[in-house]
C-alpha cells in the first residue's frame, strides 16, 4: 500500500497512480494477451483459455505473454495518474463549495449549497404556473 503522505500534492498523487497502473499491467498482461488471442481471427484453433496459454508458452515462450506490455504500460500509467489526480482535485473543489450532511452551515462565510444523501427526499420549490392562452 502506498502511504497517504505520498499523495499530499497533485504530483505525488499522479506518481502513485502511475505506479498502481504499472503494477496492474504487470500482473494482468498475460491474461490480456490470452483474451486478445481468444477474441482474434485465429481464436478457432484454441479449445480453451488454458489451451491458448499452453500453445503460446510452447511455441513462443513465456515472454510472449508480455507482448505489447510497453505501449499498454504507457497508456495505463497515464490514464490512472490523470484519473487519480483529477479525482483528488475535484473533491477538493467540491468540499470548498458544498457542505455535506454533518457539517454545520453556520461555519460557512459565503452562501453554499447543501448536499443531501440519496435516501433523503427533498422538495424543490416550483413557481406557480399561470394558465396559457392558446395562440392561433
């Protein structure tokens, strides 16, 4: 687990996200290669996923399970870094302008919106409607 102290700045959060994305690519690249082969044009030659793995390892070697790891690693690391950083920054902005349940609205120095949980029904005031005259 990555210590929370590493995620105090947006750059630190991005680095932690890139690291997490990289680890996930290394752990699951082999499964992704097998999935791609099973969905490809030559999929009919495999009877099962295990048959596909066995065929890849026997004919191409174990490292064939890591074909395409470089481009995938680049893409996933960037995606997760951006996602984690944006999530943290959006939460900061929302916390600045929105008061959640449990927080006192009297502490707010400026008018703020009050968030409600999904289980609480709220009524929205609606302006009274006036009868329309049909124009012909």
